[in-house]
C-alpha cells in the first residue's frame, strides 16, 4: 500500500513541476529576471530513507543569467537574485497554501511564519522596484515579512518602518534600530530619495509616495472585500439540495 501511494505522489509531483516552473519564470520576469530558467529535478531515495513524504527528492535548479548552466538554488551566489527567486517561490506557495491573492491586503495573524528578505532590491529600480514592493506587501498578508532595503519605492509599501543606524559612542561601535513615526518616515524616505540634505521638495515627494501607496492599499482592500462579498452572495443563491424520498 505504501509503495503504491508513494508512486502516485511521485507522478503527481512530476505533473505539477512544469506548471510551477512556468508560473515562476513568469513571475521572475516581473522582477527584472526575465531571462531566468527554472527546472525541478527529481531523484530516487534509497529505501532506508523512505518517509511519509515519499520515495523521491525534488530540487530546484536555476539559471538567472543567459549562458549560465542550471545550478541548485542553494548555489546562487548573488544575494539579490536569491532573494527575488525566494520572493517568487513564496508568493506562489503562499497563494495556494494561505488563500490570498493580490486583491487581499490584510495584516497577517500573530502566528504567521516569518520571512526575511535581504538585498531584494539589488540591481533594480523604478518600475521594477515598485513591483517588488507590491509583491512584498501582498506576501505580508500571509507572512510576517522583514525586508532590508535601500529603495524608497519598496520601503514605502511597509506597514512599519524601522531605521537602522551605526555610530561610535564612547569609543565603541553601536548599531541602533528605531521605529519611525509618520513624520520620521517622511524624512527617512526623503533622505533615501535624495541623500543627506532633506529639502521641502524631497519631503513632498516622500509624502506623495506614501499617499499613493496608502491609496493603492485601500483600493486593494476594497477589491478584496468586494470579491469576498460577491462570493458570499453567490453562495447564498446556490440551489439547495433536496433529498428524494426512497
């Protein structure tokens, strides 16, 4: 019985692998990795290693740049590329496991798993940075997301903004983490936009950026509530099943 069930699981996995690869490559194209190749490779486990998870292994192989061979995901050297690949993978898996979409914009539960993205903005900017920010915000509906970024386009999508500073006090190097309020956030985004000298023009740009993100968030929330209400309405008008007397 075990072997029959395990073989069915293996067939199902292989059947889903190509679809996963296509979706992932499409999503990576939105994240400025449009020439990425992705493949799921399977291998057989020795009988001594068989578990409830099956009789085979699955490993992700990626080639982020043209002319490069496919390599195991764990061997990607660039931290930025790895972060974006993981962002795409987590977006796809969260969509299926945690029942959310781009239309859903809600805070995660306190028991939600955490995700950390470092250098996810490496080598990107402008429109792509905005796409990455929106993807991170959407992912935040199912996870507690911590993102380290130098781009204001991404930072503006966060629900909470922390500033990390390093300085020397009494001959010792210290790192401080400070949660920013509304005004502090505007100033920090202005600094990220234009450097150390914060001008009124930069502040206006930072404020407009935050206002635009807030508007998009409200529209996303309204869209999600509308789809939820529509689904409930359809459920309410579903035909009732009647038992036929024998």
